[in-house]
RNA sequence: GCGGGCGUGGCGGAACGGUAGACGCUACGGACUUAAAAUCCGUUGGGAGCAAUCCCGUGUGGGUUCGAUUCCCACCGCCCGCACCA
C-alpha cells in the first residue's frame, strides 16, 4: 500500500519526459485515420503565461487527450503571435531589441506551457515574427494583389496618437485604440486595404452554416457586417435663383416610403461637394474644421449637438412639383456609410427631428398607426417610430396614401427606377480592412514605390523582405522609415532608384492564417494543400470572446481570400467554436482608493484590514485579473506549489467553461486535496483477496454500476465541453470507490469491481490530470502509458438497471417514492401506487379522478 | 436607443416539462492525535414538530399543463455587444 503523499514536483517532469521520449503528441499526416484538429488561440509572447492561458489551454488539452484516447489522429499545435507593439515599447523604454525581447519571452513561456503538461505537438511550433513564416504572408499578399483583393486608396482612417499608427474599424473600441486606450483621431491617408467588403454578403450568409458556433458570436458578426436593404437615388439640385445645376445629389435610404415627409437634405462635411464648396466659402471651411476636431469618442458623440451649415443650394423633391428643400452640410452625416448624404425626414427619425427643430424646418408626419386621423397628429412631441411596420399606413403622401410601409417603399423605388435615377441597393456597415501599420515590429509589406512604374510588388524570388536588425527607437514614428539604407532599392521593373514600403502589416494578418500553416509548418509554400485538405477545418477552436469580431471575422475572410488564390480549399476555418469565460479574482482597496493585493487583506472583527499597514480596506468586486487592480495570481507560483494537475483540475471544476471563473484559494486547496485523495484510493484499491471475508454482492454490483455509468456520463460531458459536470461525475465515482473500500468484503468479485472502478477512474480523469493518471496507472501495475490507452467503454449491463425509483405525486406534489421493476406497465404502477399509505393519507378520502404514469419516472394521482 | 444573455442555498453551480439543490467549497459537530496538520464520519435552503411527518421555497406577477427552475406574456434587476449606419 502506498502511504506517501503524491508529489507532483517529482512526478510531473518525469511523465512529461516520458511523453516527449515517445513522441506521444506528434501528429503525422495520415489520411487513413480519422483526424481531429483542436486548437486554442495562440498567445502573444508577453513574457509570462497568465491564468487565462491556463484555463484556455487546459480546456483544449482535455479535448485533445480525450479525442486521442478515442482513436482520433489528433493535431494539437502551439505557436506565437509574435509581432506587435509591446516589443517595440520594450525597445523604447528599456533599450532591448524587439527581436531578442520576443524570443526570450517565447522561451520563457514555452517552458511554462511545457510545465503544464499539455499534449502539444511542439515539432510544429511556429512564430509569426520568423521570416520562414512571414515570407509566406508576403507571397500571399502579392497573390491577393494579383487577384484584385488589395486596394490602395486615400481615405479617412483611425489614427492612434499613442501607438502612432493606423487602426482598422474593428480595432477601435468606444472611440479608443483597442490596445493603447487613446482617443482615436481621424486622418486622411493613403492606405492599403484588403477588400473584405467584397465578401460581406457571403460572410454574413455563411454564418447560418456555422451551427457549432455560439449564437452570440454569430449575432455579433451579423451586426458588425450590418446589412441593410434600401434605395440609392439622386435629387436634382438648383441654385438660389432656381437654376438647375449640372450636378445631382445621390443619397442612400432605407426609408424611401417617407419621401413625402422630406424637409431637407444633408451632406457629410467630408462629402466631395462640401469640400469643393469650402474652397470658396470660409464659413464652410470653419464648419468643416469644427467637425473634424470633434472626437469620435462615445462622450463627444453623445454630447454633440446636431449642427448644420446651410449651403446655397436646394434639392428638388422628385414627386412634389415646385418643392425645393434646403441643403446642409451636417455633422451627424457620416462619409463612410452609404453615399455620405441623406434626405431628412423629421417626422420619423430622431436625428432628423432634432436637426429640424433646431433650424426651424417643417415636420411632416407621413406614417401613422392604422385608423389615426391625419389631422390629429401632434408633431411637436417627436418623431413617430413605428414598432410594428405592418400596423402603419401612409398619410400626407400623395399617391402613397393608404399604402402599407412596404408597399410604399416598393412604389417609390419602382417610380424612381423608371425615371432612371434610382437603384435598389444593399448597404453594409462593414468597411474594408486597412492593413498598414507605421511600425517596425511587423511583417514588411512586399511592395516598392517607383517614381516611374508606380506600386510594384517585390518579385517572389526576392522574398522574404526581412526586417533589418539595426534600427533605432530614439525618434518617434516608424523606425523602418528612419533606417538609413533599408528603404532604398532599385525598382524591380525599370531598375531606377525606388523606395520600399516602410509600413508593416497589421498583426491581425499574422493570426488570420496560422491555423492553416500548422498543417504543414515547414512547407516551402504557405500551406501544403494535401496536408490542409486532411487537417482543415479546425474541428474545435477555443479562445476568448473578445475576438468574436476581430480575429474570427478576419480569419473567415482570409480563408476565402486564400481559396481564391489557390492556397486553401475551404471557406470556413473553424467548424466548431468555443468561447471561454475570463478568470476573475477578488479585489481590495484602501480608503484612499489604492488597490491592495488580495493576499495582504485580512479579516478582523472590525472588518477587512491591510495585514502589513493595518489600514482599513473595502472589498471591491470580483474582477477580471489585471495588473492595475493588483488581483493577478501568477500561474507559475501555483504550478510550483500544487503542480499542473491541481491547477488544471481547479480551472475545469465547478464553473461552466463559458462563464467567468473566480479564482479562490479554498478552491485550489480543494483540488489539491482531491489529487491526494485519488492517490490514496488508488493505493488502497490494489489490496489482497481474502477468502474468509463474506461477499456483499449488492455492494459489488453497485460499484460496477457507478463505474460504468460514470464512463457514459463523463464521455458525454467531455464531448459537450461540460468539463465541470464531467468532474462532478468523477467525484461521484471516487466517493463510490471510497465507500466500497470501506466495505469489509474482500471477495474476488468485490476486488474485481474495485479494480475496475480504480482503473476507470484513472482513465476518466486523465484528460484533466494527466500526470497523476500516469502515476496511478503505474501503481495499478501497468507497463503502458495512459496516453497510449484507449478510452474505456461503458458496459450496458451495468449502465442499465432492472429497478427504478418512481416518484409518487398527488395533485402534482411529491408524496412518496417507490422502487419498482423497470418498464412496469402503467396499470401495474397505478395499482401499486394507489395502495401506498402516504397516498391514501394525502388523498384524505377524496376520489381519484385520474392517474398519470410516466414510464419509469413518475406517477401523478389527480383527485377531485 | 437597438440587439442578445442571465436571475436557483452562505458561495461556485446540478436538474430530456416529471423527486429542485447532484458535485464541490465554506461552516458546524464528532472520531483519531499529547497537540496541530492531514484523514475519516455526520449535519448544512427556510420554518413547525420529540418524532413519523407537514408547510414554504428557483427575481416579481400572471398564463399554459395532471405537473413549470424549464414553455408563453408583462415587469424588476444585473451583464455583454453595437451605437449619429440614414
């Protein structure tokens, strides 16, 4: 019998070595076997893993080990999202070169991940900052250019003044840079764009097919793409004297039914017409400046008043002869959506109403609930925004009067189409993906600007365009641009002096195809299509919900772009997606508001105090672990103290994986106690047969039933990623085994049941606690490894039972329960149940009206 | 404002429309120990009762049903996403 405590510090490295020695997790491209590709979002090499990583990778590892045990050829790789700003900041702040900073961090984090005992195929490791990775990114970009997927255009972009770089729309959160938190400014720049909008419709339609994605994520993407059906049409324009102008004004609307309610038209201050007119109108110039100065932050938008600048131009109403509407440049009209111009209908739009009220423009109601008297409508209260379109009808609208909203839209569209001045159009909120970043530590963009030939792609045989190592960070701006020689190259076409593009790619490009690269990480093409055909798509992708739009939408687009250019054969890279919750921890602060380490907070009779200074403390909320709130728990210390198995077990216990989990000391202690309990139970389970002991056949059978029902339940729970439930089942099995071990029965039948339970328990817990499982497996007398052992099979004879407990209700209230043979006919159940004392008492002499019997579950007696 | 989700013991959480609270944590009581740790046994939704047992309980109010934590409607509260998108 084993009496020593289980020591993870000794056992864990030993088993990690055993797995590495046997190459247990190296995946071969073997199309004869069924594959399973499980992937967790790869980490940014910040230097240390955090608890979020532990949770994420523990989950993925359970799936990987489970599927491997079930006979699948499992691909479970790891890599590094290694380009990005923090490396440059380290260079600026501490004089460390981004490259050495990054690779040092990778080495440190690789060691930490290895100490977690993850079943990763390290032979496929990749880092996006390695030229052997990013050269393929450059090659594909050139292919994308040839395929028309790349566009260079001047446009208003989001400028992050702290990171000094451009940001894509998806990377602006509430008006601030997603990483720097700085208020984003608008700037006009020449930019490279990937034409994701060309796939807007497809990206949206295909969401319907992603039925193994969380509904929430699909919805977020659908909203982000923002499809809306409407009409694009143009107004004839005239000057103040009534003279028709050559130019017309094109607008986009989804509410062309309200055209008779139009009372003004408005342009974005950045609209071409407004810009042109500003050249000779200093007032307009001033107005445009004012609008540009207005930030894009939530607060500024909320506070911003609707403001307009009256232009000396009118728009002619298409249906009302002689009606001309004033034209404004207005601060609430966005250049980036539709045509950058609108017609205003104050009766049915809040913004238009605010604007009209301010400038004294007419408010004409044109839609009203069916049956409303058109003369009784109060237009001073605000616009009528019908909730249910089908209940509304058109009024004050000439030939549209009495029509439904839908019919009116159709009528207006048809008439304007006939006149050749309109087309029905679908608009998207989605913008093209600006991919330039004015930074050093990123993938160089493989193009050369030539004064004669224009933009010339770098010839493929000259790839990769590698980053120069000798850069300085002493000046603000892009170090590549400051480099003395790097950007000066001859034009590949004409040979004249030319200039390299010094911007680098958005790092989201790096992460948009890494999952495909893992299929053939050393191939000399971006993706070996044979390998990708076998492995792709990723069967189970796991990561944080914060990537619901950014990374997950870009990757879906990238797969399509790669397919178009012959690099991949699928459109959807992730068949099944799981978004795990965050890791949270309690917080404490002083009266002064400073955050205090939870470890330094102590409870006294007088309340919480700082254990060092004695200062009184207030309890903050349970918050996401963050440095600023000082509530971070370092995984390394936990792994050192308790071992990987305990940490993994805790991360998977209790809380459903999609919810936020709270880190608690007592919770880890509980997980630690359980690892020791398993160790003891396994030690006790290898006991001797004693012919003198009296057999307890019922107890042995019960243990067998627990064992095989646990197999069935854990298999189902892990398949559905319900790790917390799987763990509860394993606790139940350990409790059943513990009870059996206390039974004096030492017969061979009981010992066989005990040994079956012990063996099963080890195999069931192995995906979560792989090291302890191996150690126990050895104690149980096995020479093989658990990682080579197939998943146990539940024996039906023990899963099924011949007796069931039936709940007995009277008028829906539970009054008793009764053990009956399984599958007993309703009539027999009814007879037995009506005979029960408890039932007679509850009926209290009232007649039985009917008896409802649900087979093997419940009997409900309804009385009068 | 628009869209989505969630409300169950002291806590994390279980529960094909069918015995609400599995499993874990905490707390309390007991055993072992000189003592502590560890371990083991027991109790742990609220209330009444010596007890058998009974009553009340899944945010609030209604509804459907023999039966509702689960389905429907309204309300309250919390969380998340988008947000001047025409």
